[in-house]
C-alpha cells in the first residue's frame, strides 16, 4: 500500500489513477465474503436512494466488522444523505481513526463541514485530503470555493 500511496500523491502523470483504483479496491475488502456482501448491498441501496435500507445493511456490517473503515465511511454517507450529520460525523471519525489516509472520508467530512457552515475546518479537511490525493477534483474545487469565500470574492 505504501507504494500505491506514493504514486497517488504524485500530481504528475496518470499513475495516480491506477493507484487510486487499487487503493479503493483494497479498502473495499473486509476479509469476509459476508461483510463484503453487506457493504455491496448497503452501497447499492444508497445508490437507489433507499437510505433506510442502506443504513440497515451498513449497521449490520459495522456491528460485525469493527475495524473495517469502508463500512463506517459508507454508513456515514447514508446518514448524511438523510441529514443525520451527528451519526455521520461519528462514523467518519471512526473510519479516519482506523485509516488516517482514508481520503474519501476526509473529503466527505469537508463537504459536511462546509454544508454546516464550518468553513475553516472544511477547508482544513479538504487540504488534508489533498495532501494524500492531490488529484481529487471535488477537494480541489472545495479548496478553491472556500478560499474565494474566505477572501471575500465569492461568485
């Protein structure tokens, strides 16, 4: 994984795309076929707009896979989709405790902080995520948007 993170952090070339894909694939493996199925079902339910079902599947997952960061990050997305930011923030904190380089969780945290008006902490989270993965367009856009806002040049 260390080599993948080195390639991911290189802003030049296209090697970061492969590294990103490989890292995300590794993170999606819990080590248990049953837990991987719960993650898949939770993500599918969320994609279909069924947040309650997603939360149900992902809660079953996180109850049994306490050290699986992807489960907590996915459940945070499900909670956030229905405006339950408290549980979402707790799950993001757990995901980042388990894997501090979990850039999707950092970017998701930044988005939530931005939505709640915590501009400075959102900007810090976007920047932290970009230190790990400098090619994330959502985080790049977030930094630019928040820097304009803080400079008073919001469009």
